[in-house]
C-alpha cells in the first residue's frame, strides 16, 4: 500500500508539473503572438491574445491551434490619408495554422466585432461636426455649424449609418447620410449642410489581413461593426 501511495504522489506531482509547464508555455506564446500582432498593426493600439484548448503543447507541436481570441484596442485605420480610430476589436480565429518558426499563423476562418465611438466618429468626419446617438438602431445625430450668406447657422440632422461597397470594389466603407435636412425655407441650405454632415470613411486598413466588414449597427455606445473572413493572417510575414 505504501508503494502505491508513493506512486500516486509521484504521479500527482508529475501531472502538476506538466500542467504548470503547459500553462507557462501558453502564456509565453500568447505574449509573443500579441507582440507580433501589435507590430503588424503598426503604431498605436494594444493587442491581447488568448489561446484556447488543452494541452497547448500538443497543439503547438502539430502547428495547429483550435481557437485564438484577439482583443485590439485603440487601432487606427487609414485610407486616403484619413484616419478612423477603432476603439476596440474583438475577434475569434478558428483552425489556426502556425508558420514554421512560430512567429504567426493563418486562421481558416474568423469572426468578430469592432466598435467606433461617437467621439472617434466625430474626429473621422473631419468636417467640424459632432456625432451622437440618433435614438434608434442604425441612426446617428449630426450637429453642424456653418456660415451661410453671412449668417452662422446650426443644424441638427438624424442620419443613417450604413455599410456599402467601396467604389474601387475593394472592401467596405462606413457611410453617413442625413435622412432629411431642415432648411427653414432658405434656398441652397440643404446642399451646404450636407457638405458637412454627409461623409464616407474606410476602416478596412486597420483590420487584420483577410478580416473584412460584413454588417453594422449603432447604439448608445457607438457604431458596431461585424467582422468575418477566411484565411486571415494573425501575424508573421
């Protein structure tokens, strides 16, 4: 009995050591992968990575990870010299194939969400307007002040925010268009207001390669984007 007890104790200790080694290895891999992803995204932003599945070491040896969760904060997307800041990206990558030197990998499929706050959407407009929640899903309130015929006028419009195909056929753009513009009987005022309140912005440039926009909506916290993709590059060359 004493011998069996000793064997049992040794087995428990060895098991604990193996579990500890596996958890250390996954923690180290998560940190390194987060660093690679953050470097790939460019200046600004912070990446956090969670690798699911146990044991991790057997997945690593086969170069196949079941699922990798990624959180990116403060990401800047740039298109046509214009910047749009994404407050947060949360994405889940499935069936990740690691490259030979473990510096990154490619996911067979991925899905997630991204958030643009109204403060950042206001900055992205680059027209001096202020954007807030429009009171119902998919709607934003746009406030613009402009000089018209020597007078300073302020107009508040409710706009619809949609996702449309880019003109060059590459990716999607976020489009903000006023539903209607209160003119007050002033000829030409609608055209001048729309010059300020209506705009398009691309955010594809801030997403991991292969991950694209598929839908969006708006609520009190901002504009939420739905992300999907196949053969999505996490990091590496």
